[in-house]
């Protein structure tokens, strides 16, 4: 399969923006390389969607409403996939770091109190942080946050791929190669270093602080799967947004 076809396959796997289809294992193992570009497309579509009414004079001066729409669109476009991963990991890690119990909770389709709380905090955080970006007219910041989150997943996957568990997530994690990781780091940092360097520095520091416990959890439970990547994406988006806001206050 060609690189453009693999990109569309990845986009369809992670969002509603391309047709979902069954891909061979060889292509699943190369999907991680396309995460940054998928983030760019997803973020751009969301900003264009909320920017259209604003350009027509609708919701002008209502950044929090626009931010709420952006959060809702992000959840819909991604099918809530990453939020589900965050919720599963939160439920599993809340009180059960024994590997057997942890993985039993991960496989359970029901959400517990900690999973629901994690989703509420994540969605609320996205709304507040996106609103701060839009209030200052930094529409590109929303796109960058979506890209940064997916780049965090690639870097996280690279550090944890030695603990991969069998399954679809394992095939996906196999693509977190050194080349894919280097590309993800460049894609995450280059735009912000050019447009808002302090935001990039804050985002990286926050991501390291937030994702280190998640990485330690991988060791504690003896494995990593796709739910961890979903959690890393959501956490990365929040770190980028908070870094952006902190940069504006210094």
C-alpha cells in the first residue's frame, strides 16, 4: 500500500474523516508515522467548522461557545476513541494496579466513577483551554494542540513498545519506530517554536510530568495497549492547551 493510502487508512481508523476499512497487519504496523498529519487534518477541519459561523458574524465574541463546539466536534470526529482509552486507563489504575485485575477492568466496556471523572475533567479542560486560545484569536493553537496530542502518543509508544500486549493495539504500537518518533517530535515542536516558543517549552514540560506516571503504570501492570495511546493523546492535547495559556500569562 502506498504512503497516501496508508495515511487515509490511518485517518479512517482514527476518525470519521476517511472511510474506515480493514487493513493488513503490515500497514497497521506503519500507522504511527501518520499520526501527526492526521492530527493536522482533524484539527484543521474542526477549526474550519467552527470558524465558518464566526466568519459570517455568528457567535462573534463568544469564544467559550466556539470552544464548546470545537470540543464536541473533536469528540464526534474521533468517535470518542481517545476519551474511551483515557477512561479505561483511569478506571483500571484508580485502585487496581495488580496486572490481572487491571487488564480485566480495561476489557470491561462499562465506565466506573474514575473513568467518568477523567472524561469530565478532560472535556472541561479542553473547553476552557480552547476558549482561552480563541479569545486571543489564536485559532492555530487549537490545531496545534490536536497535533501535539497525537505526537505525544507516538513518543509514548516508542518508550513503551517493549511492553506491548498482543492485539490490534500491539500492531499499532509496533509502528513507533525511531524514525516515526523523530518525525513526531519535529511536527509537534516546529510550529510552536516558530510562532510561540514559550508555549512549546511549557507543553513539553507538562507532557513529561503528566505522561511519566502513565509510563510507570505500563511497567506496573506489565503491558501497554491502545487505551494507553488514547490516554496519551488526550493528555497531550491538554498539556499543549495549558502550555499555550501559561505562555500567555508570563
